[in-house]
C-alpha cells in the first residue's frame, strides 16, 4: 500500500518536472513572452505551470496566480449567464431578441425573419462585425441609418459567421432580463459559485496581478496597456441596458489559468462543481451541441460550433475536443476539454511571435503545440 502510494507520488512528480521543462522549451521555441497552463485529468486539476515573464521590462516572472484578459473564451461565461436566465424562463431560445431590446433587430435583406437568442449564441444570426461591435446602435436604422454593413447577405439562421457584435448584444440582454449590471450578474451568479478570482470589471481586481499583454510587430514586443483599461468614466456614467459593451461580454474577462480550468470542469460535470449547480445538464448539453446550419462540420454533425463552445477533431489527433480559443491585443488563449474522458487543458499566453504560421489544423502554435505536449505528458 505504502509502496504503491510512493510510486504514484513519484510518477506525479516526474510528470510535473517534465511538464515544467517542456513548457519552457516551448516558450523559447515559439518566442512567447509567458505561458500559464492548467491540466485536467480524471476530473481534477493535476498540473498548473507558468514560465516566462509577467512583465518584460521588469523581468518579473509569470506565475499561475497572474491574471490575463482571456479574449473570446469570455463568450462561454456570457453564454452561461444567458442559459441561466433561459432556465429561469425569462425567454425562449427561439424568441425574437428585439422584443426584449425594445427595438427591432432585422437583417435589412430579410426584414420578416426575426433574429433569436439561439442564433446569437451559435453565430448564425447573419450579423457581422464589418461596421464594428462596440455599440448596439449599429443595429438601429433609427440611429445609424444604413445598418447593412452589420449584416451578411444570407438569411438569419441559414449560415455561420463568427460575430462579436452578437455576444455584446447577449451581454445587454443579460442586463435586461436580470435587472443587474452585466459584470455584477456574472460575478454573483457564475464566478463566485465557481470559487474563482476573476471579473469583467478591471476595477474589481488587484492590478498588480495582471500579466502585461504584448503585441508583436517587426520583431519587437510592445506592451498594450489598453487591454486592462479601467473605463472609470464610462462606469461612473453607466446606463443600464446601454453601456454593457464597456465590459466586453464578447472578450473582456480577466482570470488565471487554474481558475479558468474550473469553467471547463463545470462543463465536464454537467453544470455542477463542488456541489454548486451553475447550469442544468440540459443547458450544458445545449451549449456543447453544434448548431445547424453552418455551425457544424458538413461531414460530421458532432463537430462545429455550439453555444460559445466549439467541437473539433483537429486539435489533438484521435480526440474530439470541446472548448474555445481567444486572441486580442497580442494575447492567445485556449480552453478545451474531453467531457466523457474527463480531461482538458487551459493555455494563456501574454504575447508571442506571430510570424510563426498557424499549424495545419488552423490553431496558433502556442495553442496547439502546448496542448499536445501536455496531452503527451499527462493523458496519452
């Protein structure tokens, strides 16, 4: 019994040491500023590691407690909020969003087809980011005039295009249905039940824990302080149901890699973690189910985009993974899991050499190379 336990501890230590070494090797190979990761195996976090720099100017090392703005993985939290309100019977997923917003939202080429919550969640609304995505006025002819640039030429519900404007719209709908400010609703109903230190509101967090994000251009890394802009004036003059976009429901969550792993664990465990139900199993199933049309791979209905979660067989050979990537300001992130086998990965990178091309699977090297290395060490 004791010898078996010692062997288990020894194997665990060997894998941890191997992962630490490989993580630093990859950081150097990919010319990354810093990497922070978490590994889930057998339904628990078995490894957290960080290497590189929190700040290149001061040479302060990155550690696992440091926070990064995770970009589009934030959408999974906004979708979680929407699904909670759906569970509370505030609306039906196929309802016209214009009824709640108080103004009609229509693709001008298809004025008789309503745009629904389901369409926004699955990027099948026909909405487009071509005109921008940081104001819902872009959807209002009474304010903007010609809104055609904010829509594609196909009918709502008949095609897929990734759309940040749609998720900023969902953030506003969270406020309308809950009566709470978006960041506060997510804080009280998702982040606190998960037991994580995170927020869409920079001002709620200890700024000394922010890992500086760096863009890469012409061989040089440049810090991007606006990734953590306080927006204090905007918050002081906040207008409910109108100012929501300042929190960027589409990409503005700040969180550490170990804490982000708890979001993956919620999805792996059908919406419940440590005895706290964040979502029902039915909502989790909806989020993880690829939506038709366009959000699924034409050759395999198990693949594609659900509600803020993507299913792909291209990340790890032989595995179908569910999750999301993120990229903004120079950051690259990934959160992917295999629900049935109960393993998963989180990768946060606060800047890397973007001249290194994407891999054949379409993912950035700091996403796919790191995840596959961790898979080989802890899962295979």
